[in-house]
């Protein structure tokens, strides 16, 4: 296959990745409209949470199994199957009149969307040699991150024209175009005799679901954790132990360790997990700062994130190019250190951040977010390349899925844990504050002054809460940088940096040409 043909293959698969990524983030901007339309009371917004977490849990839980299935059935049929399921989930979401139907539709979307990125990454590994792979993976990673850039604005703009349901109806013609593109452009490949680990996938899904449920706390005033936290987290630990035992002794495994360079793979997955926690904390908490502390509306709050989101795909492409030239490990270490520096700067924000600037008039808020986004973007391609190098060619789909699962697990668990910490910290900071009442003051002027002082104290407590969250995120990025020092992979035959399974026979019709 010529280089030009392979580029068209990746372009068509990248279209699928972008489609799934858009719908990962689109619900963030639509949630308010959805809640009002289906009649959820303002004081019971927790009922809408499964609309978001259902997609993410479906996305994460199905990904390892679908990655394995792509190794067995081939990339092309898996992409087409998942696109069909994605269209079905979109239709169910569009017609849903209750939370149950919306969660069902979003979960089906998540299950289908969970395969699009790892299968495309595996397709890149099938088509490109190690020397060029990181560069192409950077382009695929950029397509994924473009979804985070345009997803919220895509949702806001399309919902203004068609309503929130129209955003999901539009997915049907888009998936049809993607299915045709995959059918015409993506080649078929021989099927491998691998098994699919349904039990391991179910145990992983149960572990993640219980972990997220145990970390959520609807009443942070009372305590840092919910009353059910201990039994639910204990159940998650039991499922994790069962998963480890199953993977050790079963003949069917989510990731068979035979022929795998475990240390660099584990390090790569650890970096991906911590980067996911940092990413989700940014996506959620920066908008909350903009709305709750700076008083911006929904659209302006979304625009606050734009510098961070724009830096991600640009840095993803740059990271692939630099990793090809300088190696995966130094670029990953540098990326996490840059991200740590950016988040440390964010942790120093004050109530005057909107008007703060660096020398030459550079707005501090924008620059700090660009630094953090660039750092996280730089690691996307090299981390994926490392994971693919650690496994035999017959398990590219599984390894690619593992990288994305680690990232999404970090997003799920990180935001649950950091939100629990943040809410509890906020309530501890404001526990001694009492809102002023008009009857306590002799004049309206005195009351207004007291009310302004109270509001300023609440805003200061909120900013302190978010500053501490981002200080924790900076520490997580430093830990990830140390983990990145372990990701080097050496060829066992030649003693060079490379793939330990070079000697294994690749898919004959997709043998890399460069």
C-alpha cells in the first residue's frame, strides 16, 4: 500500500474519531437545555449526572473488549459496527423523553464511541513502522482533541438552530458518511485467532462503576465522603482483586502478558491515567471558576477554556513530530513537566485573574491555560507509540484500548475524587460565614456593604478551593513525569530502542512500507 493510500485510510478513520470525540463533549453545553426539557427540578440536578457518566462508563468499559475484537475480527468491520451502534444510540438519545431513555442512548453511544479511537490507533500501528508511527499518532490524537475544542461550541451552535435533540439527529447522516468512507477506503485484513475476554471486561466495568459511585458525595457539608463510600469502595476493591486473579489464571485475558514489555507499558498507562485526571479537572473546574467566581455566562465560560483546548491538538501534532526526532521518553517527560508548570501557575490565580497580565500585556489567564494544554498535548502521540511498541503486532488493538482506558479512568476517578475534595474544602472554608439578613442592620447601605463583604468571602473561598485542586493536579503531573522515565522499550534482539516483537509476523496485507 502506498503512502498516499495509507494517509487516506487514516483520514477516514480520523473522521470516525472526530465524530465520537464531538459527542463526548457536546453534552456539556447541552445539559442545561436537556434538564429543563425533561423536567428535572433545579434542586435535583444529581438526577442528570448519569447522562454524563453513562457515556463515559460505557466508553471505558467496552473499550478493552472492542480493542480485542478488532484484533480478532479486523479493524474495518469493527469500525463499521461501532458507527452503526453510534447512530442507534444517537437516535435513542434524540427521542428520549425521560432520564432512563437518555442514559440508555448515551450509554450505547459511549460503548460504540469507545472503539473508534483505539481501533484507529491500532490501524496506524498496522500501517506505519515504528520510526514514523508517533508522527501519525499525533495527527490521530489531534483529531480526538479537536472534539474537545469544538464539541461544546458545536453543541451550542447546532442547538440554537435545531434544539438539543437536533444535535443527536445530525449524527445519523454523519455516521452514514463515515461508514461509506470506511467501506471504500479502509482495507480488510486477515483475522487473528485471539479470544475475547468477556469476564475480564465485565469485572473492569464493575470496578470502575463502583469506584466512581463510591467517590461521589451528594452532601459534602456533612463529611468528605458519602455514607455508602466504604461499602461501595470495598466492593470495587473486591472486583479489582477478582479482575487481577482472573487475568492471572484465565486462558482468556484482556491483555496477555506473553511477549509484552510490562514495565514500560505500565509506566505509559500510569502517565495516561494521571494526564486524564488533569484533563478532566481542567474541563470541569475552569468553567466553574468562570461562571461561579468570575460571573460569566455559559458561552463566555466555555470561551474561557478555548486557549487550553486549542493548545491540545496543536501540541499533539507537534509532540508526534518531536517524538519521531528525539524519542518518546524525553518528549513525554518534557510534556508532563510543562503541564505541571502550567497547573502550578493556575493554582496561583486570584479573584483578579481576569484582569491580570504578564509583561508585554499578555493575559495571564490565557497564557497559563495554553501552557497546561500544550504540556498535556505533547504526550498524546509518544505515550500511544510506546504502548504499541510494547506488545506483539497481533495485540495492537488491545494495547491502544489500554492507553485510552487509562486516560478515561483518570478522567472518571480524578474528577470524582477532586470534586469530593473541593466541595468538602469549600464548605469547611465557608462554615464560619453567616449570610447577612436585612433586619440585622439599621439601613440598606449597611446591609448592602455586609452583603458585598459576604459575597467576596464566598468568592475567595471558591478560588482557594480551585487553587488547591490545581496545586494537586500539578503534583500529579510531576509524578507522571517521573513515571515517564520508565517508558523506554528496547528491542530484545538488536538491543536498540524498538518493539520487542519485531520478529513476529505482521498482518501480511498491511505490512508497513516506511
